[in-house]
C-alpha cells in the first residue's frame, strides 16, 4: 500500500480521481511528495539532506555517479551542461542517497528516476521522494542483489498469462522471460520507455496506487508489442521479440497519453474487481 493510504489528508476517492485525470504540472512538486510521504519524511529529518550532501564520500560513489549524470535526459535543457544546475542537483541527490543508505549505495537505474523527480521539484524534495520510492514502494529494487525487482519481473509472467495469453505463449515459444526485458522497465519506472507526457501520468498513478501500476503498464506495453497476430509474426525469433520489447517506446511515442492511461486505468478497475490479480 502507498503512504497516502496510511495517512490520508483528503478523501481517498477524490485523490484517486485526480491522479487518474492527471495531476496538474503546477501541482506535482507538492502532490508527489505528499502522496508518497516524502513531505513527512523531510519535515521529520530537518537539515539531514544538507548534511548528507556535505558528508565526505568514503565509499567512492561520487566519481561513479559523475560518469552517469550527463547520460540522463541529455536532450533536456536541465541536464545538457556539466556545469548546469540539473547535473549538479542530480549528483547531489544520488550522492546523498549513498550516504543515507550505505548498505545499498548507488544503483544506475536510480539516475533516470532521480532526474525525472528533479524536473518536477527541488533537489531536497526529489531526494526524499527517491527514498520513499526505494524503501516504501520498491523495496529491494536497488539493493546489491536486486532481489525485489527480480521477484517482481518473474511475477509478471503469471500476469501476462492471465491478461494477454497469446503474447505470453509467444514469449514462451521464443524463450523470452520477463526478466530479460521488464527488469529495466520496472527499475527505471519506465522513464526510458515512455513519452514524457505519458510517463508523468503513469507516475501520478504510481504514487497513488503503488507498484501494481508498474505491472499494469507492463501489460499495456506487451499488448502494444505482441497483442495482435501480425505483430507476433513480425517477431519470429528470440532476438526479434526482445528488440521489439526493448524498443517499446517506438510503439507508443505517437500515442496520446489519455488513450494509454485509459487502458492502464481499466486494469486498475479490473484489479479492484479481481482481488490478488496484481499481488505477488
């Protein structure tokens, strides 16, 4: 369950309705931290972020993070310059996380997640949202053994079997496991795989409903890639199938966000009617 279901400050039905419609861009900087509990964590840990940023890096993560900062959304104006505030804030947020969770350190997949957060809010709020994502929403996703994401990626197979059986059969016939393509989808919260407007709408739902939204998006994407017979015929081998799934952004880049999100919401409703459908 999400933080908001534990500590609601508005009627939950009203919040869900707004998240399904899409949180206005001007409100996301406050809305996401409120939904996930980052606002509360920040208030309870006043000045901690500042101390983490200034703390000496005894584990050597800073140099490793620096190699990745210019790879995150290089065409976005925030991250184009090495001396710009975007790359600086990204380095600080990721470095602060390694200080906050030295047992986990830095995971590359956190880079694009932190970058999307920074496009929508200041660095300190982005840090606490990253903490909540890593600890509350996706525990074990960014740990050294990746046990959380490996479990969830494997669980996707049973979901595909129920909701897109023809695509699931094709994956089995071609020897393609969800672990081979969906791990990156889940760890990056689709930040590399969806058009930006659609991505933000998916994150609105994710912060409201939790990890099951990531499973539901996976179903929609697999349907887009392999849902029709002609699409499956185009992928007549393991390599072709994996290329299609890993290049999924090309299948949805011209699709309106509303149409994509509508299909995800239908799966949310289906999950409500069929308890346990998206629960490992």
